[in-house]
C-alpha cells in the first residue's frame, strides 16, 4: 500500500472511542490499508495465519481472545518492515448449520444451511471490522462456496488416482444424534464412555462402506518435526498418536488352521507364550468360539463394547476375560495354547490379537495369575533364576534367553541388548513364521460423512463400470439447493432424485452418485494455500505464489487441534507436494497455542452456565481498543484466564491517561534540564527494549505493563518546557508506535492529532539505544548497625570517600555515638556501625 495521509475524523478534546473507532475503520477501508500485494518483493514476506472460525453468527469473547492478540502480533511484524499477509476466512461447512435445518424441519419450518451460514458470515465480518483487525478481506475464502469446495473434489480425485483415497467396508464409530460416522480423533472419552466430540452422545459401532485417505503412508515422515518451531507438547501428542513400534509380525494358527497374526516388540519371548488373547471385536471370535462357550463370550463382548479405550487399558485395573474354548499352536515350539478374549486388547492397535507372555509382561502376568494360566520364564536376569510358580511380578529387563530352544544362552532384552531380538526375527523369516515389522497406532483418515452440508464426494456408481471418478471438467459436483431435511436427521442427498441419479462418465449408462460428503477437516487441511489466489479458476492455488509465501511463517490457534487439524494439515501438505504442486513439506514453520478465556466463575464459557461474555456489549461501553487491550493484559496469552470486569476498568483508565498525556497541556511549567531529559530517554529506550522482547514472545500482558510504566514516567516528567525537547517527541512517538498494534484506533487518532502524515500503522517499529540505558547514578541502601535507615542516590563513579560522606549526611540523626566501622558493599549498600 502507498503511504496514506491520516486525517482526524472528529475534534473532541476527550477520548471518545465510539466516535473515533468507526471513523478510522472506514478510513482504513477507503485507503485499502491492509490489502497485500502478493507479488511485491520489495520487502521480505511474512505469512501470519490465525485459525479461521466456524460462522456461528456472533463473535464471542473467545474469538476476540484468539484473534486480537494475533492481530497485534501481525501488526508488529508489519512495522518491522515485513510484507505481512494476514488473511481471514470461514470454515463454513459442518453440522451446526445442518442441525439447525433439521430442528426447523421438526417444527414444520424451512431453514436452509446456506442461508443461515451466509447470514452469519456477514454478521461476523462486521464484528471483525469492529475489532479493528488488519485482515486482508480481499483474500477471504468461504469453504462452502463452490469455487472453494470444487478444489476439495479435485484433490480427492488426485488422491484417488494416486491410491491415497480408497473405499472399504469396516466397523466405524457412529453418532446416533448427528447421524454420521466419526473419525477416531472425533471420539472422546467422557464420564467413562466413548462419546461424540460435538454433541457428547455415546457412539455405537456400525458396519459401513466408507472412504478413507491413506494418511498412514506418511506415518514415518509425520514423526519428523525437524525445522518446526512448535510447542513440545504438540509434537509429543502427535508422536504418541502416530505410535510407532518396532518388532515382528508372527503368524499363529488355530487348530482349525485359521491364521492369527500378532505383532510383538519382543519376539525373543515367543517361547514363553502360554496363551493367546483376542480383542472382543476380533472377527475370528465368532468363528472360533465353541458352542458351549458362546453365551458367556457374547455377554463379555457386549460388556467390553460399553467401556472406553482408556478404561480398558487403565493401569492397575483388575483383568477380566473369557476362554472361547479354542486353541492355537505356537509356531516356534508347536505348543498348544488356549485362546481367550480380554478387553485390555484393542482391535484398533496392532492386529487385535496378542500372544500372552506372562513371565515378561505385567498385564499378561496379572491375567495369567487370575485365571491360573501357565507362566514360563524365557529371559533370565544375571545372577538370578526365575520360577514361574513363585514369581510375584513380570520380569521386563534384559538377560539371557532360556527355555528357548536354539537360542538358549543368547543375551537379549529391549533396552540394553537386542541381539536376541534381531536373531529371532531372522530365524522367523527363514522359516516363514513371521517377519520384522514396524506398526503404527495411526489409522487411515475416515473422511465419509452421511450428511448434506459438506463437500460432495465426486464418485458415481455404475452397474457396468463399477466405481467411476467424476471427470475434472465436470467439477464441481454441486450440492442441490432444493432439498428437504428429514426430522430423522438422515442426509437429504439420499432421497434427492436430481442429485442421486446421473449418467456414468465412462459408458454413459445410468448411474448413481455417492451421497456421502467429506469430513469438514478436509476443508481446513489446505485453506491457507487458497488465500494466495482465492478466485483462481484453473487450479486450487497459484504455485508461483506458493513458492514465495509458503510455508506459513507463524500460525496461532488452540492446542485442541493438535491431533486433528494440525496432523491432517501436515498430511495434506505432503500429499500436495507429492502431486508436484509445491516443494514445501510442512504447512507452518512456527506454531503458537493460545490459552482459553474463561468466565468470571473460572469455568469454560458456555450458554448453559450463563457465563458467556458478549464483546458487542463491551465495545458499546468501553470501545474496541479497551476490549482488545484488556484481553491481552489479562495474563499470558498461552495461559488464558478468567474474565474480570474490574480489570477492564483499569485498562480503560490507562488508555484515557495516554490520551491525556498526548492531548492535554501540562499543568505547570516545570524544568527540562539535562538530567531530566536523560531520565526520560532512559525510560523510553528501556521500554522499547522490553516491549520488543515481549512482542517476540507473544507476552502482550507484560508489554502493556511496560507501556503503562512508560506512560506513568512521562506523565510525571511532563512540563511545558519538556514538550519542546527532542526527548519528549521521541518518547511520544515510541509510545504511540508500540501501543499501535494493541490499540490501533486510539493511536491512529493521536498520531494524526500530532500532525504526522501517513498512518501510524505504516511506521517503523522503534529501535533502542543501549547507550541511553546506561545510568549515571546508582541507589544504595544506608544502614546503621544493620538496620535500614535510608537510601542514597549518588554518581555511579563516586569514590568510597564521597559515598561515606554522603551516607553520614543522609542518616545523621541516627548516628548517636562514635562511629567504629564503615562498610561499603559496591553497588548495594553502606553500613555504619555506631557504639554508644
């Protein structure tokens, strides 16, 4: 943007945010102050991104807490000389709008999700502008626009062609309230139940044919966080979610010759496997269970289905299980071992089957002890001989292999010596019993949703041709507008003849469309690419602009997205790279997670609790700058904190003091001698240094505290004589430019009042002078007989004789008696010892 001439919009002598804020917002919009020329390479680029919101209709104070500090940080980078891209859009598909339509249908009314969504977006944009944020609205995206979701479909087709998108029939988590499947990451543990993340309804299992993205292809690469300045907590959460384990896959067989594949990280303990355990959901359970055991086994399976994964694997929980009446053969020694089911084995991890090695796994040990199963030690610790009959717990350390056929005497273990593990894997591979393997806890991303308000999956089904992708030239596959929402919650796409019935792109015969839509996390897994060219018609984004602007330099948002949005975004970026569209492998170089703003009752804000704070009412009372500033002053941004109405009053008084400092004439003449001017300059440059460091670390609360200290010092020193000094003008300029990212309207008005041309938001961030920070005087504590009696301000280079003379003079009334000793601790204190 070219430099603009800032003009005051009103002439009130009092600070009135309700007049000046709308005027400056209109001025910035007229000047297009925040539009970014993406091809301008005269300044280094800085892509600052904050997570875009779902259009709920109103910005609550939580939105302000996420967006206003991010806006301040983006403004700071701009003043540092960067070309800052700070866009905003809306994550517009999803259940809330569709549920509103279903609720209306139950009441005999018609509310279309699109009508509701666009109305809410319009309201939120108005509120964002009221906030004074520097979003570049010319780059806006709305994910429910066909011009956006067309490219979701395009990416799906590319992934389908590359084998990254596929369909399979499998048991999935189903929310009966939302009437849709849930990805594993969208099921949470609550009050001992597995529930839907959105509505907290207990989920059930359902067998469906579903579409998946093959995120597991990138599991190993997703474990590499090199070059990412992300919180360690997020990296650890993703690492644990991916769950990499090294070991071997070994094939056992039932006595009926059914193959039962297990994964183990300790193949060196195979000779100690004395039983097998299947997950209650394992597909072989029904087949292998003997007739006389079926009733008990089915009852156990039903009980296990009601437990959460956390409960099933809880440490110290009493083990439970059922013998299914069948046996398997241990491939390494031919031993016949019983097959059980137990809820501590999960179908979602490994193969859903384990070998029970009770001598060397504590869970297996507890299980074996409870049900009287055999315990055979096969790893012997140095200097000790284990006996399965007398062991009180499993031994999990290193040692020598015993009772292990050809491997007796081989050193082995998981930590110090893995020689036995390596040799056993080779032995298994030579005999065809198994092979070395790496497994991951991560599962492929289930993207199918049985909903209307989402991106249609571009697939048709033809009796002659089978599964047929929609040709690219026929995109987008549009959502039909004239739909009827069922009170049952079932997707209206299933009964919409015009959408459902189509022609096969391959043979031209009759065909039907896929009626599932995509998980809305697909929308948010690449949206920052689209900001670069939101209206591009011949591709999802401009690859040349992506080369210049990506990866995103700074991303901010909540940590609750660590293993959903943030993991999917990394996967999508790598997939887009492999399509040859970009060279970057990661979406966001730096990540910052802000905390959560709480209600005044210290609880999470919610309508049901009645503790939601409406920012519109606060703006009407205090003005946007005060609300912004208070949310940044409330505490560390990554810590969050409770709302406090008394706290906002303090911020309001501070901004009024800044106004008075700049606008109102001093009350007295005062002085502006050299020492006073040095004191002011020292305070100014100390503030510049501290506030700069605070902005670098998103410590807005301490930055504001430092600006308060500076304004107080300037108010104290303000005089008629001081106003004409360079030091005063430098101080006012520094105060306003440092406060500008936090309180953009107030500072713009004051900047204009001072006669400056150009917006304060186009000014350079001030730099501090280390020389100005050097103090000419020091303050020493003066003690008499060890008791503090006063302070002494003296020249920094004063000698000891001068220090003592000044100290005696300062505490003369306490020197009743003969001075017997005088002690000077350099830079700290003087102690005078008196006798008498």
